[in-house]
């Protein structure tokens, strides 16, 4: 399998390289449950279950190193980065990172793991380029760390901080980012948006209705008179207003905008409006944020179904441009459907921190292989077709490594069976 050749250097010896092939073949198999035992039953040359399990749970290869190699191996080198948080439902409490926390998919607090992912949207395809497990504070105790083999260098980080780390890693790989998209989990954080501004990146992020902003750029007072003071304050009587209140301005013009998420997708429509705003001051960061767009979108014209976005595009951008840019985030839904249902992203049954990251990076390896093949062969390339091709490849590889197998098959042709 040519796709796996550049990754051999990430694994210490031949046994690990063989295990890599087995694991990727298992992920691409027709097993409905991508547990290690189910996958092992479908690979060409399975080997022992203990060795297969050890490769994921205890073998000392670096998931970070595989991620770095994966990002440099991608044939696409620029695109929009889609940041998202996803959850994996769990029954017990022993798997690393599991706790009672909010799941957007379920719309409530459930027992689950949570992770932050980064996907590159380029040329009509999404490629998974990073993932980090979110560890709640309850997993920072010595006992929990020891049980889940959490490295001492791993400390508690909010999801938006994990997202910024993924962003830096993607940029360090040489991929040119033309924009960043995220939902309100990240868009509500001023520090997250602030870094995107400092990096000069366009962005469209969902925001919650409780955020406040100024219409346009608010007037400021002159700096204080005493020497060395450069701090300016808001002019008297100027205050920020909730973004929902700003959008409710009766003079604001709503327009019906239509767009396609890709060329072969159906046309989508919504009533939209936008205005230039300055997000409200933060008492910890008294400096004004740059002026950006506040975009509102309501489905079927219903005000109670209005969604809000902060969009950092030039002031000359049209309403249609704002909407189309913000809606490039759609691939994340399709991506998670394939990653979870077809490739078993959330099927890992191990309990350790290294094991989780090993499974996830190899799932990304399999998924990006699929996307690269689709890019070559067209969007009609289905999972059954890919599985058939992969099976042929691994069978050919097996005969190349075990030529005596072919001799045995040839010998069987001379055997006359009587029933």
C-alpha cells in the first residue's frame, strides 16, 4: 500500500510496520464495529491478538510524529481550517477523559469523551489534520494520571486552547490557511479570535446571543493627561448592546441568500443580514477589538431560529460572500459521519491516553487515504469499492512477502477431491 510507505519511519521496527498495515486494513474493512478483535478477524494476515493490542495500547511509537508526517504527506497544501469539538458516548467511567459533560450531538449533559479536531477543507474535500483529547479537571489527579498513563507534560487546557495548538501545528507543517471556521464553543472566546487577528487569518465563527458589541467603531476619549498614559476609554454614554438587539434594528435590511456547499449539492437558502460591529471590551483586555462583520441568518424567516456569526472579512465583502464563507463549515458533519460510522473513530475500547491518540491518528491516516483516492478517482468512490481495492492490495502484499503461499495454492490445483 503506497500510501503507508512514508509512515514507516515513524515506527521502530518491522513488527510495528506490519501492525500498522493490519490496523489500517482493519479500519477499512466491512466490520460494523471497529474493535480490535473484530478488525483482526478481517485482515489478510492477522497475527496474534496480543501483538495487535500491544501495538495500540503500549507500543512506544509517537502519535504526534505520525500527525506531523501525515500533514506533510497531504497532496493539498492550502485551504480553510475547520475547528470543531466532538463527543464519544461511553457507558463506563474508566476510559481516559470520560466525565459528565455537554454533548452537542445529544443536546444535553451525558457520560462521554470530548475531543477537539482540525480538518482542512480544500478542493471540495475535507482532510483530518489534527485531534486532541479534552481532559476535564477530574483527570488531573495523580491517581487518574497513573491509571490512564497521562504524561506529566499534559496539563488541563480548555478546548479553545487545544484548538489554537492544533492551528499552530497545521501552520508549522507548511499548509497555507485561507481562513478558519468554528462554532460558538470557540467563537465566544475573545482570546481565540484575538490570535486569529494577530495571525492575519480570515474567519467565520459562531457566537452566542449573550455576547455584546458596538455598532461600527465606538468613539473613545483622548488619552489621560498624566505622563506615560496611553489608555483611552469609551466616550460618555457609549455602551455595548447584545448582538440579538443590534440585529433587531428595524432599519436593518434582510435579504434572501442562496448558496451551494459544493458543486453537486442542492441549493440552500436563508434570510440573512449583516452589519459592521466591534465586539465589546473585556475587563482583562481593555484594548478594543478590530471591527468585523456580525452576520445573522434565520431559517424560514423565523426570528427565534436566528444564528449569529462573527466574520472577519474586508468591509467591502458582500452579504453573499459572508454567507458562503461561513457555510464552508458543512463538511465537518459529513466527515464525522464517515469517521464514526465507517472507520470507527469512536469505537476505541482502550482506557489509556496513548492508546486513544494511537487509534485516532491511524483513523485519520485511513480517512485521508480514502479522500486522496476519491480525489484521484472521483467523488463516486464508495466504501465498498475502497474495501475491495484495499483487500486486493493487501493480498498481493501478502503473496509478495510469502511466495511459498502461492506454491501451495498451485499445488492444490492437482488435488482431486471426491465427495
